[in-house]
C-alpha cells in the first residue's frame, strides 16, 4: 500500500499471513538441509536470506527447554531483543486468557459490555453490530473488520494520526474510539479477516477489565510468572496490543510454551477453547486461537505459529521520519521444539510468499534433525 501526503510518502504492511499447509515444498533449497543436527537451520536461513536480499537475519532454536542453536547473518545479535510486530498478538491473547481464567472477562463478553466505561467517556460506536461483537470474535479475527488495506489501526487512519501524535506513546483513547467508530464491512462471526483493529480493541478491553495500563498488566500477568522481561518497542508503542512488543527470541520461545496443548497455566477453559477449531477456521488446516495460528500435529497435540512484519516509511510525522522494515516468524511443534526467525529488510512482495518459504525451509530443517545434543 502506498500513500502520499504533504509530509512525504507512507508504506505499511503488518501481517500474520499463515501458511496454508504444513506440507513441505519440493524446492531444492527446502529439501537439502546440510546436516542432521540443529545446524541444519543455519544454511536454510542463509540461502533464504541471500535469495530475498535480507542483509540482517537470525534464527534461534529451542529444544528440551533449552536453546540448542543460534545463527545470524549481518550485524545483528540474536540474543538482543527485537520488535515482534504481529507476534505481539500472542501476548495480548494470553493476557485475555488470564482475565477469563480469573473471572474478569468471558469469551462471550460483548464489546459494549467489556468497554462500557470507555464508550461512555469517549463516544458511542457508529455500528451497533460492533457493540454486539464478542471477545471470542475479536480474538479470532471474526468481529467484522475489513482487510489490512483498510485496517484503521495500521492503515490510513494511523498515517493521519502520526502526523500530529507520536508513535513512541501508546495510542490515545481518542484514536482508539476513532478506529472503532466505523461501519463494519462484514457481520461479526460471518468470516475470518485478519485485523489489527480487533487486537487494538482487546488492548482497551484489558485496560477496562483491570483498571490499569495494558503493557504493565500483561507483563505482570503473563510474562513475569515465566521469569521473562519485555517492553513495548520504544519507537512504536503506538502499535501497543496488536504489534508493539519487544522481546528476545530466547524469551519468546519460552513464552510459546504457554500454548502447548497440555499446558494449563492460562486456565483450562481458555486452553480448551483455543484447542477447539469450531468456528475459528482461518485458512487451510489452521485455525486462529489466542493470538496464534493453530493446527493439529501428527501423533497428537498441536503446532502453533505466527508471522509478523512491519514495513513503514513516513516523512512529515510528528516524530520526523518513521522507518522500519522487517519480518518475524515463530513456530512451536507438539514435541516442544520451537524456533524464532528475524529478517530485515522485509522481503517483497506483500503477499508473504517469502515468509511462507522461510517457514517451509525451517520446518524442513527441523524434520532433518536426528541428533539434538
């Protein structure tokens, strides 16, 4: 998407396009890992990065609850925290799960009931169908919002907002209500349409349910019990609950253990809901759960994964020039093996085919490993 304004041009992409199948590609690159150890991940990343002109990239692999492999390309430290983009949605999803676990929220809570005080203070919703949309529909991208090209949370509305507001602060209530004050293209529950706006709304719902700020609460409720540290990306706190978190790959892979089929730390009700594909179909064999794409794994259990990307180039912003371009990807297998990949700049085109190729190549590397120690 390209926009031009008085201050310059703007380009944005923030997606979590999921691969349509777990079947392996037949390409020579994907079929030729260099070894039967975790070192197979390194060449898979290197060849992909060369093909797609990524000048900085890394992959971190976790197995048996410990990091077993790291590989980096360019001047980047795989142990340093990075901006997660849409991988942040899993933090928001897990945070919502803890509120449901603790009786402060329900999957069938409506937007109007979950944001009663917020709406009273900042204005009614134009579309009464959104008022009736549920937390479950927001979590699964089925609340009725449109495509990413028309996604107010990260599209033209954000561009206009950043002309007069800093990207370094969480979104103002005025921006949140402006984003939510729209006519829905779809009826809630009718179809899956990936939406940053839905997760923006969940950030406001978390604040109303807790009486506190989104990021500190989610950090305390979800990450601190795991011994993890994280913060919102300093330059992009405006992305908040749909794409704002910054974390190390090591910590993110530990965090993904919460989504294992057998893990009950998010609460039995939330986990049971996440593992049930009914009404959650997204694409192919995947359904969308608590901020992650879920699919059944061979031999039982589930595999979860998510893409993220942020590609932005804006001059004339309140902050001056805003630039970012990167891709993130994380996956966790049913046996607990997981990996996190980061690459910059984000490869074109804007259909995530390069991301899907990376996911297939890393999955091929995983399947080639016979010796983890």
